[in-house]
């Protein structure tokens, strides 16, 4: 079931993560894969691109999950028919094989044809290619890549192509130049109703748009009522980390472990008065909590609050001395301080 | 031509848990200058102590990069900056109503009046003075124009558009920067945050709209999800705009690795 964007509009997000994971790893169970799928479903993604490797692991289609089978050979077509996956995607270059094309048509497979573009010029070439016939007959086109597109003018061209050839367009931006999420968000804002992306932008070649970034952008930027709920993101992240063996950077947007850690006095003070001063969204919206770090950039108020946690109150003179000691220790350690270290400083200042 | 403003030593270091000593800050500044960075935002002198001493030291090195300091909009902060002898004094101006009311407990009129006082004070020191429109992406565009008008009247020649909470998308960035450029003939700087994963893309859009100064940090480190990643921005600008040919991607990666190593190599405890 697609995500509702209000006004009778819905958005389908196709998750390409599993195909990428299975390229490199296979040391997890079918249950791990299904657990991943059901967790993604909880945030509104319920179509998963798979290939023969993924299908062989899980063996049968789980209830409530749609698959999009990536066809790379005749064997894939036969396997797809055998396991009963009804929707497939194929690179347009493979359709040159007439036997493959006929096999697909004979078996009434719902087909999306994938075409790669890098820039606006390529989109005009796509328009010409579509007159050939094989692609437009399928009714579904995936435009993949879009790596070098730097302005939003591509959306109009896509819409025109969709209207001219009566095609349902799926946009799959690749992240060669860090534009993928922008392109996906632009596509959704521009009226495109199917996006292919991956969790944390995962992909072994250039990477893709990040599902979690797209969903949060829709929530924050489109000014519409949505049913997007992202509290389960930390659970998804745990399963993903286990399957991939990756350790994502702490500042990864939306899901990073460090994105709600604060130290700077100016920020801590402002957030305590009104979190929205420096937060685009609340930690609990993405299943996280705020954390105050005591270190070089801490202000008097943070330190005062920390002392209160230890049951201590001090005058301004001692507070200044404690703050200076904290800053010096933090510089020496090149990090924030733990409670033990703070207590040691308080002892030296005869507070404890 | 893109001019990169590196804010690793200020916004970057504000990432919770990062603490640089003077030696590290000086070495990082030297590396950035050798890489051709136009401007290094060296820190916040009002923090005093080691931070202020570090900035004073960096400013005294005679580096090719311009050295700037970050200030809240008050005379005390600017006084600390003047004592460090930077090339540029940056004054951050809260521009959104949420920042003005919740953070400061003031109103728009107070912001403009106070801004004028601070700019005059900073300019009297002989330092180039620029202003940062803090939380510009959530501010009323009309009020942003008022702020810039007041600043230009007092002699400011560059402003920073700060997407403080990272909620810009590239069409909005393009339109906002174009709107500012259509009214004022001044330098525009763009400061991105990466909360929605669009910092690099937004920075490219800002340059296309006329913002010649782009803020980056090494490794994209900074508050929350960080800032525009220097390496990713250079890669995009080279491939998609044909810019920044004075530095190679290999050099950028080497600089990035050296600096990240300095930031994250910790004492054993």
C-alpha cells in the first residue's frame, strides 16, 4: 500500500537495499531479510526490489510484501514465473533480445523498463528512444541515474514524457555527486509518484537516495498531512547494520547516532528554551533521545545543570573555575568528558 | 568563481565531543590555507582561554587564507574578536521569529537596531565585517531584506545566508538567493546544514543562483548531521560546474584524511 500524500495522491517507494546487500553478503537468514522488509513496511515502504539471490534465500513471497524482480537473464524470467512474482524491472538494453522480450510478454509479466540518464541531454535522447515502441508498450518506465542534473527543469521534461507516451514514471536517482536525495525530493514535489531508493542510500556502485531522508523531507517540507511515522528507524538501522556489517557515520542525516548530541553552550541553552530553535525535527520523531555532552564548548548553564544532577550548587567563581578545568581536560582528552572525569574535576575544586 | 569558506574550526568543532588544542587548530589552518581555501572561520574568541589564544595565533601566521571570527550580535563578543586581529569579523544575526523570540526574547526592531551598533563597532576596528543571516531558511524574506538593507547602509559588503536547521531544498535555495541578488549588489555566502542530506546539492544551487562564497567543513562535521562536506562539494563542483580546478580530488582526500586524523586521534585513557 503506497504512502498517502493527501489530496488523493499516493507515493510508492521501491526499496533497492536488498539487491545491494546480497551482492556482497549472504551470511544471514531468511528471517533477517523478512524482518528487514516488515520493519521498512512500518515506515511506509512495502515494495522491495529483489533478484534471484534474494529470492533463493527467502524461497517464497511473504504476505503483505510486494516484490519487484530484477531480470538479468532468461533464467531470471523463468525463476520469476516459477515463484509467482508478478512485477519485474529490466534494463532497456536487455529488451534487444527478442526471445527474452517475447517470453516476458507471453507470461503477462508487469514490466518496468529501466533507462539510465546522466544529464538533461540524455532525457531528450530518451524521448527519441521511446518512439521505438518496445518500452512504451510496457506502460512503466524507470529513469535511473540523473547524477549530473543540477536544476529542477528535468521534472517538466519527465512529466511531458510520461504524458506523451502514457507512462508511469519511476525515478531512481544515483548519488555520484551527492544529489540523489535532492533529486528524489524534487521528483515527489513535482508530482512523480514512484521513487526507487535505498536505506541510508546503500548501494555498491554510486549509492542511491536515502529512504529515511526522503520520508523526513516529505514530512517537513511539503506542508501536507502524511501518515509517515519514523519512530522505528533505530530498529531498522540495527537490522541493516547487522546485515551489512557497516558502521554508519554518527552524523548520518535522520538516523545517525550523534545527530541529537549537543555541547555548544549557545545551542544547549536555546534548545532548552525551545528545541525547534536548532532542531528541524524532534528526536522522538525518529526514535532517538537528546543528549548533552560536557566538553570544551560547554557553557556555564550546561555545567550548572550537570552539577545539579550530582546534587551540587556552587557560586559563580567556583563555576568559572570548574568550567575552565572542564575545557582544559576536554582539550587534553580531545573529546567530551564522562561523569568520572567531571567528578574528579569537582573534587579538585573542592566541590565534592 | 567559487570561494570556499571553511568552518571546520568553528561549526565543525562544535560537533559534540570534538575538542581541538591550539597546535591542532594551527596545523589545520595551515593545511587549509595550502589547499587554497579562501577563508578560514577560525573559531569564537568570546569563548576565551585556549580558544581565543588559538585564534590569535592563527591570525598572526600571515596565511594566504583570510582569517575570520564568529560572533554573536553583541559588543562584548566583537571586542574579543578585535583583540585577535582577524581579517574578517562575522556577526551572526538571528533572523527567524523563532530565534528572535525564543532564543533572545526580543523583537525584529531590536535586532536591526542592535545590528547597526555592532556593525559600526566592528568596522571602526578596521576589520572587514560580514553578517550572517541566522536561520534564514525559516525567516521572513521581507525581514531578511530589511536586515541586509540596514547592514549595507552601514558598509557591509557580504552577507551569509545560513540554513541553520538544514531544511532547505535546492529550488528554495535557488529562488531565495536569486531574490537577494536581484535587490542587492553584494557578496553572498551560503552556509548549509545536512539534516535532510541535501547540503551539497543546496550549496551547488546557491552558487548557481549567485552565492560565490560556499561554506564547507572537513568530513562534513558540524552540529547535528553536520555541514556541507568539503570533499563531496569539490567533487560535485568539478564534475557538474567545471569549477575549482586549482585543487585535485587526490589533494582534497589527502587533506581531509590528515585533518580528520588530527581531530579524531585521541589520547589513551
